[in-house]
C-alpha cells in the first residue's frame, strides 16, 4: 500500500540527462553507531522468520489434522511472509556490513519493488479472506464445510495471488517507464514507491493515481471488509451464553486477530498519516515491523495460541527424535 504523491518537479528543457543505472540505499547510514545492534537484531529476526515459517509450511504439509481451510490459508500466509522478508532483509544486511555505499541496480530495484508489493498486498488481501473464513466458522458453523469447500478455498487463494501479482506488475511497470536522471539516493533500506517517485525527473501523475487507487482498495475497502467480518464475529460470540463457549469461540480467531491488528497498525503507521508528508525515518521504523518483525512473530502467534498446531509440532519433534 503506497501513498499517492504529486508530479515530480519538471526539469528544464534542452538539458541532457543521464539515466540512473544504480541507486544508493541510504538505509541506516545516518546512525553508524547502531550498525552492530541493528545487524544482530535483523539477522535474528530474519532467521526466526525463515525457520518459523518453514516449520509452519512443513507442519501443514505433513499433518493430516491441519487440513482445514484455516490452515490452508495459513500455509499461504507463511509463504507470503517468506517472500516479503527475503525480498528486503538480505540486501539490508549487506548494507549494514558493507564498508562502502549500499548500491542496487535499476533492474534489481524493480525486482525488489515487485516482490515486496506482491507479497505485501497479498498479505493484506489474504488477511481479509482469513477473516471471512473465521466469520463462517463462528457465525455459520453448521454450514462451514459446505460454504468453505476445497474448491472455494483454492479459488480464493489463486485470486489473492493473481490480483496482487497484477497489482505489483502495474506499479513496477509504471515505475520502470519513469526517467531517473538526478539524485540516486533512496531514503530507505529498500526500493519503495514514495522515495522513488521523489527521485524521478519525469511526470509521476499516473503513478500517483494508481497508488491512490491501490490505497483505496487495500487500505479502505479491504480493511472495512476485515473489520466488518470481525464485527459479526464479536457480535456472535457475545450471544453465546456459556463462558466456556465464548472462550472456545474466541480462541479460534484470536491468533488471526492479533496478526491483523499488528500488520494494519504497521502499515497505517507508515502510510496513513494525513497531517504530514512522506517521513523516511518514520517509514523505516514501521517498515521493519511489517517486513521483519511481522514475519518473525506470525509463526509464534499461530503456534503458541493454537492447540492443533502445538500438537502437530510435538508429533514432528517426536518423529525427528526417533
């Protein structure tokens, strides 16, 4: 999700401009004294994200007890987390340990932009699908199996991946057509649409319009759908008379609710702030949350708060020890 920006300042006609072939990722070079703590923190988060999501993928693939629609969508979420964090963190780690400037080629920058936009937008859309799954499970339990059929789950997952791949392709294609002929320093630790538009020396109005449309779809319509699903879920839980019934119903969606709250808080904190313009330092902080901390915490949230996942994990450990 990217905020819309106005057209870039026009360059004086008649000048010869050289197309930028390499960008410099500013990263955290403004705080050289923090490079070692940041390196250790980012390396730990990346390792935790890869290991945790790999375990989730293996568990769901190998455990017969984890074949419900909820775990099918969790499998997709774990895949998106791996793509998201792997498109950003390795280059960030290189920049922290490098004694020279952290550079990225123009094609490499466009590739990073595509995979990050693809996985990031897909995660937002999938969270809405997972909220709908929890809505059906809690509000219509008797019809859950017939509504959330294998065919529907497959169609929903394929639609999420396809829609978001198209979205990422549009943004990447529009960015690749722009001319970059002035400063080449990106005020971020990865290639992102707002700082790239600020560096363009050609009109960016179309890019800005498309980012606003993406914001409306992912940040407004998609968020309202997710919020509405949980509104119905909470209303249904409150109607349950027994305390045990309420606890069991809430436990089936608490993990997903935590992930939704964390992810949207990070994204909104980075991009939805009408009172100010693009703020690199603020965006770096929230970007760490949704590209590193989120993918690292998601497997822990779903495993520690889910009895079926913990049981499958014990069986996997026992099998490995044999």
